[in-house]
């Protein structure tokens, strides 16, 4: 386990997790430029850890587990903090969108556990729609952070919220469809 933890790729993933409280504190103390920079830096580490694991041929089961956890922690934290009205940020993520994103993720986690317990299936590759939802969520968060830093409130940003919500819902429905198929196929091959 220690050897898996100490790979450069996994250390970068852990660093991304360490950025989360820094990111939150920067937002809480109205350091919007630094918060934007840390969020972008975390995004760079997301790509970098995967590249390093492949390049150094050090893909690990721990890394396969930590990477999506780090991603979800960062995105979830960003959605929640950027929805807090008391921060008086120029641009806030609407609370309904944050609730929608978090609800989808909780539903997917619970569904995955149920499918695992019922069928023994352990392979849950992301769908193209799940990747699209994650991408639009990242774009939305990045733009909100950027415009908060620039202290501008573009009216078109409000169009992005329902689009992000719709893609998030669609990806959730697609995962439900895939989950039902897995359950109907029965137990995973031994």
C-alpha cells in the first residue's frame, strides 16, 4: 500500500485534495484571484496525475480510486461554497443547481453500492454523458470563479446554469438506464 501511495501520480492526486481547504479559505477571505488560480492548478494536477501514471507505467488501484474521489471532492466543494449567499460574491451558483449536482452524485454512489451488493459488478466505467456533465460543471465553475475575480456579472452566465442542470440530469438518467441493465444481466462473472 505504501508503494502505491508514494507514486508521483498518486502524490499529485493527494496534492489536489490538499488544495481543497486552501481553495475554500481563499473564497471565504475574498481572495478571488487566488481562488481561481488554485482551482485552475487543481485542474492541471487532474490531467497531470493521469499522464504521469501512464508515462511512468505506475497505474495503481489506489490511484484509480483516489482520482475520481479527488475530482468529486473538489467539484462538490466548489459548488457548495459558490452557492453561499453570505459570501456576497458577484456571481453565485444557484442553489437549485448545487442541489441537483449533489443529488445526482449521491444517487450514483448509492446505486453503485446497491448494484455491487446485488450483482457483484465492480466495473463502472464513466459514460460519455457522465464525462460531458463533468466537463460542463467544470466549465461553469471556472467561469463563475473567473467572473468573480474580474468582478463582472455577465447576463449570459444565467443561461449556462440550466444547460449544466439539463446535462447533469440527462447523465443521471443514462446511469440509471445502465444500472438497470447491469442488474437485469444478473451476477457478474466470477
